[in-house]
């Protein structure tokens, strides 16, 4: 089993401890690859549209994004973590997700993503954990992932781990451990089910790509869909 972890911060604070508690269940049972942002994807997407219009491998930051994408595609389970920064995910996480805009369904979604499973861990002092998780979930769902588990915690007391009451720490750890054990017991030889929202989006975009092909048959996105057979009877998921 392979797990790829995208850490939205390099700080070893509350989010880090929650993530470590999750991964502890998999130690010795899975190959774990971790990326820490911004270190492992330090540059902003500049909106040059090279990935959309030409080739993602020509991105100015391909040396970073290619390593991350390879790990994402090879993993059985994806784990994304981020504290809430002003009700949203960290700027570093947003920067990385921006680089993978070409993998959204209206462009060139990866077949592998439709069968993946993902877990998102977020935390905040008060409100904002859910909106932080949504920032990440938006990209994952548009990549084609349907099986996404959200673990969002409101600390309520303090942002420093050592100042959080023990009963609150224990409560968070119980939730984390329960989720990790369920993930560990999953049969990863079987792809996750692709839900109706993802299928609906796929079919709408399929019709859109057919229309693009009539006016712009050299479109990179249209040719990608055509070559995958998705404009005919093939689908990226297993029924």
C-alpha cells in the first residue's frame, strides 16, 4: 500500500501532530511519501496557461509538480493536511493546487484519480476548519475523486498543542485513529466508487468537449478526451 501526504505547512504544530497520529496506524504497513509546502512546491502559478494550451511538462515549475503528481497517481490513499488561515487553506497549499488546474475535469483529468480515496485533516481555533477543507476538496472532487473523508477540528482553547486540555487532545486522537483504522481495513485492490456528482460533471464536460472538437479539433484538451475514448463509450471509472 502507498500513501502520499501533502502537508500544507512545514510547521510541526497541531496539524502535524494530528497527521502523525493518523499515519502511526500505517507504520510498517505502507510506503509513505510526504511533501511539505511550500518547500516542495515553492513557486506561485503565474497563470501562463502553458499547461492548459500546450503541455504540463513545459510548466516553469515542472521540476516540483512532476514529482508531486507522480506520487499522487501512484498512491492508494491521499492525505492532505492544512491549518485554517483566515478561514481558508494555507497559501502554500493553494499555490500547489493551482498548479494542477489542468487536471480538473474540464481539461485533462487523470484516469487514476477516479478510483482514489482521500482524507483531509484541518484544524482551527474556532470556525474555519470546514471552509479550509472545502478549499482542498474542491480540487480533489474536480480531479475525479469521490471518496473523500473530512476530519475538521475546532480547538476552542488554544493554538499551542501543549496548552490544549488533555481531554480535547484525546477526543481528536480518537477521531483520527478511528478514521485511520477504517482506511487501513479498506481493500485497495478495488477502486473506490465514483459517485453521481462526479459522473454528472464528467458527462456534462464530455458534451462540452464534443462541441470544442467541432470548432477547434486541435485543442489539447479535446484530443486528450478523444484519445482516451471518453467521447465514445469508455469511462475512467470501473462500474
